[in-house]
C-alpha cells in the first residue's frame, strides 16, 4: 500500500495559558509531587510524559497518591507482566471500591445539577447523594444482587442514573447502560448478551419539548430478558405511571421503601474486577461487549479529569452526552476529583441553540464538554455565544466524537470565547478514556489535538510497523496501560479481543485511527478511521481531510465520503446534505472539487458528488461511513438497530450516478 508522505505544517497558535494559570494548575502541582516523591527535576509536560511511559509503576503510584484515591489495600506489587499486551496486570493484589472513590464528599455542597430541557431543574447535595446511594444499595442487596451480577439501565442522563450506578458498583456488581432513545432490538442486542438480573428504566423522557413514553419499550424488553428478576421504574415525565403492562416492574420509591440511609457497606474487589460493560457501535453485527475493570477505569479517568482537564473540588463539569455513550461513564468519574457534575438531558437546540450556554451561565460551568458536530452545528447556525452570554466561569471546552476541524477551532475562539482552553480529545469506548487530549499548561494550535495522554505510549506507525513523525499512519500504543479492557464478554479464548486490537502488530495496541503527530509541536491530527480511509490509486487518504474542506462551504450542512470499488481501483464518492434551500448545482460541484483540490491534493477530489437528504449515524452521533459503503456496494448492513436513523440507508441504494 502506497502512502502519501506529507509533513504536517505547524499550525497557528490560537491560545496560550497565562503564567498564573500554569502555576495554579493541577499539572504543575503534580510535577512538584512527582519530583518530591522520586527526587526528580521534571519541569515541563514532555518530561512528565516521558516519565509516565518509561516509569509506569512510579507514575501510577504517584497519580493515585496525588488524587487521594482510596483502597482497602493497594498491595505491594504494582505491575506484573508489564511487557505483555494483553496480559499486563496493574496492582494485582489491590482491593478497591469504585463507588467509594466517587463518593468522597458527604457535605451539603452540590454534587449534581440537573436540567431536563426547560421542564426540570434539580440539585443533589453530596450528603443527599450518599444517602440515596446507601438506600438503593440496600434495596439491591435485599433483591439478591451481589458481586459480579449485572445490572442494566435504560435511562436518561439524570441524577437517578448516577445514584443507581454508584449503588450497583458499591456492591461489586457490574453496570451497563443505554439511553431511552434506543429501539427495543438495539437494547436487546446489548443487554441480552450479558444476562442482567435487574433493569433500571425510565417511564419516559423529554426531547425537543415533547414527552416520549418508554413503558411500551420496557414491556417488550423485559419479556425478552429471561434472567431479569426486577425492573425498577424511575418516574420522570409523570409522577405515577401505570406499570401494569410491564412485567416485574416496581416504582423506584416502592423499591427502596423501608430502608434507611446509613454508612455505605462497600464491597472491595480486585483491580481488574468487572465494573462496566460497554458496547461497540454494532453496525457490522451484534455489538461487542467490552468489559472494563474497576481499578483501570478509575486511574485512567481520574488522571484525565485532574491532570488533563484541570478539574478539582471547585470545578463544575459538564459533558453533553447520553447514557449510551462512553462519555457518560467518563463524566461521572469527575466526582472522584470532588467536582460538581452538571447533567443535561434532551435536545441541545431546544428551545433554541442557546440552551447549553444558558446552562453554563446559570450554573457557573467551568468545563464545557461536547462533540465536534455540535460545535460545527453552532457555527452553521451562525450562533455567537460570545455576544449573547457571559461565560466568564467557563475555563475549558473539550470536543470529541469526531475530529475537530481547523475551522471549528477558529469558530470556538471567534464565536464562543476568546480566553478558553479548547481541547480536542480522542480515545474511545475501548479504553474508557483518551489516547490524546488537552494540556492546560500548553498552547492550543489550530486544528491539532495538544498532546499524548499521560501514561500512554502513543506513537504513529507506518505500514511496516515503524514509528514516524510528520507523516500519516496508524495510531498505536506500544506499552500496556491500566484501562485496557479486561476481556470481551463470551470470548473465553480472547480471540475476538486479540483480533480487535492486536491483529495488525504483535503486542502493540492498534486503535484503528489514521493520524499524524506534528514533529515540532507534538500535537496530533486525526484523519479518520483506518477502516474508512480512501485508497484511490492505492494512495491512502483520510476522510476527515475532505470533510474539513467541504463543510467549510456555507451551502453544505454536512457530508459523508466513501471509496467505491470501480474499474479495478477505488474512486472517491462524496455525499452532501444541503443547508436550507441551497441546491447542488454543477457550479457548486465544481466549487467543491476545486476547494478539495486546492486544500488537499488532486487524489482527494471526488469522482462523484451527490446530494442526499440525510446521513446515517450511530446513537452517539457518529456518521457511519462503513454502513454507507456497504449499501453502495449492495452489501447488507448487519445490524441496522445500532443506528439512530437506519431509514437513511435507503437514500444510498441503487443510485444511478454510481452505476456510471
């Protein structure tokens, strides 16, 4: 396979932290902590990163100490078989509780703030959170839930979901969740594989100003889960729903009735004891059930909250996410930093595109987490929060879900806030964290993710498995890290696990992203998923490069690009969703091609440009290039229930322009 050799030019610096901000950061305090602990002289991020990957044992010990993480016993051994992937074991003798580390405060200050569109506003104190977790855990224990049992949730991003998760994990049971916009088959494809004993479900939810009933879905779901003993129903859109149609259903208040709050009895579990079961998108078959361990998830997510996001006891942390996306699991770990979590459920554009910025101002948000598509949508809608909102409390904005294009960096600083730490981050469900993300004590360069994550030996490999800088290649991690999945569910010989991450390079984690690391800044640019890269003439190019050019045009709302097999080669096919009343004319097609040619290379120029009404995407909002590619080639998309809008696939079937 030929590969374009392309040096990534150092981009324009858009933001630099003040000396005062750098000195007050958690990262600076952590450097001093490490230096004092090991008699070192680490002065900058690069030196700290080197330490974190070459002295993994010392780094993770320092992190747990600095963060004040608790354990019944951490054990004497820190890393066993550290040169094996999979197979490395961190803290193999530890006994810990995930929930105990998140319930670190018990006072009357705010732990959770919840807005359900414009319908519900609530606050939960740390004391109330502890009390509610205590009662819920007792009720679960009385129900027979114990270490290793699975408890699933079909819930919005609301306080009861976090309360239930903390109660479940306090017992050493295993948590898994989806959001209530999932269809019945999508839920059963996930929960049906892991055999839960208890399901926590919401009776309805608000979206775009309307109440949506969930009892009909729950009725069908419960019938198809034979291991289920109880379905706990949480009221949200109405106080006393009729549960007669749902088998084994009990209202939350009735489920916890008779139990009084008290000290939580934590079950201390092994470092790699299953904590969460996450799911792959499932667009190529039934979702893979990815099992994540208790200790690895805690260490990884706490390192990101405290060091990379600079979150702490005075932070008020928000991420726009549903319970079907791994960013919900990431968000809740902010409690371990002592932060207040700001929860929002519903449409980010109801009653207007200002709602999340209203939330930010009203609740003094310090970290605003969202997706790249949301930032792009704000830009396309010509919204300028910079002119309409105060946002003085907001110190950082993080973006994930897809690559944040350079123009969105421009918009964030020109349209949202000038003095803000904008951090594009990337990792995934596979590691419940990030490979690359923000650095609050370093400059932000246009179009670049700032740094490789601490503790992560991230490199870029060429097709021969050699590390490279400045050129595009595979994102890999060359050393084991704590939040590697423990296993896949029902994968006794680890065959699917090894195939997912270790098939391309032996003993090297290959993540499947097509990336480049800048030689000068050390920042990273992501060009798309490796399995979605285009290969016209045998030259490998990333889809994100094309999106960056096309979606900068005011006439284009969104786009998706694939490679179509054609005459013993591959040709690039671009589908565009037009904005408003614009039409795809021959003149506009010429403009699109010209912009791609000048902004990329002639090989990036699509052979066909076709207007479509919609783009299929997963439940977490990611566009599905592989599904479109399969439809165009007449192949069956195996699991349409994994898509938020499977009907959109019909738009790509048997298109006349693709036959010539």
